[in-house]
C-alpha cells in the first residue's frame, strides 16, 4: 500500500476530527472565562491527560496495529449526535461529550484495539472539563457541613459567630458575614481533585485498589481544604476587615492548592508501599503497520463523512431567544392592599434592607454604611447571570395579611433559576415535605411549611415555573424541556420562577391553601400579560 495514500487517510481523518473539536474548545474557553462558574481548574485537565499519554508513549508506539475503522464507527455516530445537539442548542456539555468521543474513536480507527486500550483512560479524563452545575444537589449539604465545622472552630478560637443556613455571621465586633454560595461549597475543588488523583494514581500506582483509594481520598481532602479556606477568610475578616477577608478568599487557591497537592503526594507515597509493578510484556519495535487499500479507503470515507457532517451541522441558524412579553415587567396594585418594594444595601458587610411603599422616597445610599442600594440583593447579583431579571414586592392587606412575591426571569443561561429546595435551606430555613396542588386552573404550585432555624413560627411558601405556554412545578421537566427546545427547535425558552410566601398562612393547611388561592386569583392575572389564560395549555 503506498505510503502517500496511508498518510493522506490519516491527515484527512485528523483534519475532520479537528473541525469537530473546535466548537468544544471554544465552549470550554468561554466556560473558563465565566467567573460565575468558577471553573478555573479546567486548564489543568488537558495537561494531566497529556502527561499520562507521554508517560505511556513507548507502549503506545509499540501497540500500533491494524486500523479498526468499523469498530470506531459507533463512537463516531454517538459523537455526531452530541455534536448536532450541541451546535443546534448551543450546549457546551454536548459539544464536550462529542469531542471526548471523537478523541476516543481516532486511535481505535487508525491504530487498532491495543492502542485504544492504552489511551482510553487519559482521553476519558478530558470529560472533567464539563461544567458541574448538574451537581447542585450535593452543594447544599457540603456547604452546611463546611460552615458548621468552621463555626465550631471559630468559636473555639474565641471569635464569636453563629451559623445561619450556609452563612457565618459574627456575633461580636467587628461585624462580618460570610455567605457560602455554591461555588464555595468545595464541589469545584472536589472535581479538580478527582481529575488530579485519577491521573496521578494512573501515573504513580499500579494496583487498581490503590488507585481507587487515592481517587476517593479527594472527598475528605477537598472538604478539609474548603474548611481551611473559610477559616482563614473569617479570621482575616475579624482581625483586619471584611474587604480584606474577601481578597484573601478570592486568592485562597494559592494557599490551599499546594496543601491539596502535598496531601495527594503524601498519601500516594504511603500507598506505594507493597505496590507491585504490573508485569510488562516485551515491547516490539514501534512501526506503522501495512494495511490494505480497502482500509485506507474506509478511513478516507470516514473523513469525508465527518467533514461533510460538520459543514452541514455548522450551518445552523442562530438560536431564537424567546421574549418575556408574556409577563408584566411591573407589579400592579391590588384592591385593598398596600404595595411595598424592598431595597437592599450592596455592601457585603452590611445587612440593611427596608421596604418602601410605591411612590415613597427611597434613600440614595444605605443609611447605615452609605453603600449603594438596589432592588436586588448583593448575593443574587454575585450568583446569577447578568441577564437574569429579579423582581420582589410585598402586598400588605388589612387585618395583617401579607404576601411576599418574587419573580425571577431567566436569561440565556440555565443558571438563572435555582430550585428553592436548594436555596432556602442554605438561608437557614427548614422546609416541610413538598405538596403539589392546582391553585388555579392550569397553575400547579409546590407548597411548603417553612420554619426559620431557632424559631417556632411557621410560615407558608409556594413556587411554580412559568413559560409562555404553561406552568409546572417539576424542575426536571423544566431542565429537560429547555434542552429539547434548544437542540430540537433551535429556541431558548424563557422560563420564570414565581415564589409566594406569607408569615401568617401555612400553605400546607386547608386554611392557608385557601388564602393562597384567593391571593393568586387576584394577583396572577396581573402578572401575565395574557391574564393567565395560557396557564392550562
């Protein structure tokens, strides 16, 4: 078989694969630049993968055998599906999954099964570049546990603090407050450590059991490292200032990262004792195999097919961003109710907030610290994407009835909306089991009894997810529906989350549910521009 044809088939397949990898690369870089996702560790993952491949370079070269393009075809077809969905819906995770599958398919198609068995693990490590927002179910327990341990340690050091959900609040002077948000839960550090320990275990250890033990050690190492970061931040806030503590917190990676690395190296050294190296066979001299013209033609056909698919898939129209015109942008007054709007200080060290009646004069600066005041809390601005819209109001009726309403309208990112079951416990609330009831025709709502930590009073809380065609209480349905709309219909649906709370009515009781129903019957039609007529569709 002429070397030119063989080389041409390899070059063509490599060029087609690169065209599939570029969208994933662009999406990964954008994720790293998105400070709200705290994915700065992503750059380390391809480095670890490359180091492992370099370590095995002799075995890889010696393993090159007859190409197996037909065996690689299922991986390429699956990669094509992810590429289509990712390009059509602008979904980075799908593009990254496609890229990993393509990289796995290439050595199998070009070099055969023996090479594939040597490179699959280093290449699969690249999956750790994917955003970890889907792990949000684990962040609240991690945050609460980290805060609880840190609070105990601080009080033991003589720095008086108390835990409110996932916040640490000073009880003495100087005052300071640390809100431990999702990025501070330690989940990013944990994922980075998973990637690092998996790579280092494959590099330094031979026994499968020892590699797994090093891999699982990431959990306690990340947890203790996160506690150290919180502890140092709180001590700095106490001894210097809140701003100095925040500076240290934002740069604490330079302190804890070496501790993470030393802990992994130390544990690996312990695990090496008694670790017997794997028996290595005699390595043959590496050389490119001679293969048939049919194999070369097959590889060329794969390259042409991949290139053609990439051109076709890349001609997708831009995503259509749905309008939020089905929702009113302002809160309408209700008969018999006083409408009050809350304002919040933007200084992280200040807890000032106050409700003002509509039309009442609002101070230009916080009366306590002279900081900026806005209609949204500082914590929400820090966490939510910039194009998220948030609106809050309080309707106070005669006789003491009061309903606090919040509307969060999502932007292009799915990170705009978080389930209340994750947010409220982090704020120090205990939630009852969820009940679901159709409060208005076509409007199901999730109902809860709510109690603040350390208090006996029970309040009511309810929420629903809205879009232009209806409403749901299922977060899974919302997330899956969003993905399908993006990938199958080339459209970003506009979701909104409404929450209703009342200090007087427990919505899990018949009386509280009826009070909620009466309020929603008057307020909900003013929220939807269509008067709520599409809620049942």
